[in-house]
């Protein structure tokens, strides 16, 4: 849906849309993920009228054409097939399916082959009518503009959206917990350990930010021990998949088929170290510094600021959350990390997967 919105409209073909935005040196594209989707336009201040016109046409006057759908379907299928060449991607897809079960997060936002092939124009039109309503939309602008002049124009645009709300539909996660081995025609082994994690709206979310930083990076205790000291893995780190109410916190590493059990043992030891409260104050401080610096660096462009503001607003978070974010990260203590690991990293909730030759 998001992809087709930036293509054909009732006023311009997809080619004419591309030519219009490229003619002013700007960009106009879609984004979509696990929790939201939208459009973004970036232009010079003198071309904001064109940007708003393109946005308005895309949102209010899309033209869902079968030929464009087929082109984008083939592109999406090709991207999906390409991802299957990467053993980490293959393992992550399997791990997500086992962890999330029937929950929608079981399928990555790029979809699966069966779903992509089944999409019809009627599905897109129905989803468009369902989601693009005034109670489900946020518009954010960042850069050089005069609020008193632009504000009324933006309000007039938003006023044209069909009225309505989109009800939240919470879905329960029923994981297939346990230890699994998946054989693939690959040269290396990939290991995953997946646990429940907090959602974006959870009080535990800032602690999960620090925990993810603690287990990742080239200076982390996990990396130093597994890769540098014992030479067990090519890479090792943690990652997250975050929804508004639920999440997934997982560890993964690339290793040799002969040594994957040693890597799994090291992951268990590192989790135990945190659960026992053996993280040092210096480790915590480094994580906090890196997170705060990374947040500031990520907000250096107008597009990043607009995106952050829009996502925060649509997720019910403070729009300008930079100072608040730093305060929340600073407030995380060593005991918070220990309690987090004890609460979430329980073996009874774990999905462990080994992908090997």
C-alpha cells in the first residue's frame, strides 16, 4: 500500500511524480514497518508547495493501477528471494515465526511469498479506506519554514482526510518455546536465543535500550569474550523487535558448525552474569554515553527530526523527546539491568534456534 501511494495518482502517473520531485532535486518516498507506514517528502523551502501537492495527491487521490501493482509485486518478491541468500535473514525469519506464532509480527514487514502473491487491488483499496482516516494520521514538518504561514495550509490538508478512527487490535503471543535445529545448505552456523521484551510504551523500554547496548558493540563484554578471547564467532550481539505493547529481545551469533554449542554456552553465561548483578558501573556508563551520543547524532537532519516527531506522535510519545530520552537513559541503574535480565531472560520463555549445514 505505501509503495503504491507514491506511484500513480489521479493527476500524475508514477513517471510524472518521479520527474516532478527530481526536477527540484528533492525526494519523495514511502516507509513502512511493523507498527506504522507513511510518506515523506524532502525539498528546499522554496519548493514546499510542490511537496505538499505530491503528498496531498498521494494520500487523497491515489490511483491503484494493476500494472504498477505487478511491477511492485515482482520487486518485492525479488527482494524477498534475495534476503533468503543470507543465512542470518533465513534464521531470523524462522526464529520470528516460532516466537510470535499467530501474531502478525511472525512475518517480517516485507511479507512472505504467499502473502505477496495473494495481494489484489481490492485488498489495497480496502486497507486504504480503513487506515487513511483523520484519527489515524500525523503530519510532521522540520526545517526552514514560517509556522504562521505553513500552519493553516497543513491544517487545510489534514481537514480533507476522511473522518474516522482505527481501533487497536491487540494480539496475544503464543510462542513455540524450546530448542530447535534447522538444516540449511550453508557453510556456517547461526545461533539465536530469543526472549520476550518490553514494548515501546512499557516502563522497561529504557532499560531494554541499555541492555541491548550492553550486549552489542565491539567493546562489549560478550564480544570481547566470544570473539576476541575465545575466537568462537565471526559476530555476536543482541537485537530487538519492538511493538507498542510487546517486543522481542534476541541474541545471535555467526560461528562454525563445530563450535555452535560453545557459543550458546557463552550466551548463557553472559545472561547469567547480568542476572547475578556482575555488570560494572563503567560498563553501564559507557552504554549510556553511546546511547545519548547516538540519539543526538541520529537527529542531525531535518528528515530525521520530522520522522522522529511523527513516529513519537503516532505512538503516543512526547514529540520532542531528546532531553527526556537522555534523562530516562541516565536513570537506568545496575540493579535495573539485573532485574530486567531476571524478568525477561527466562529459559521457560526462550526460543533457541541453530541454523547449520
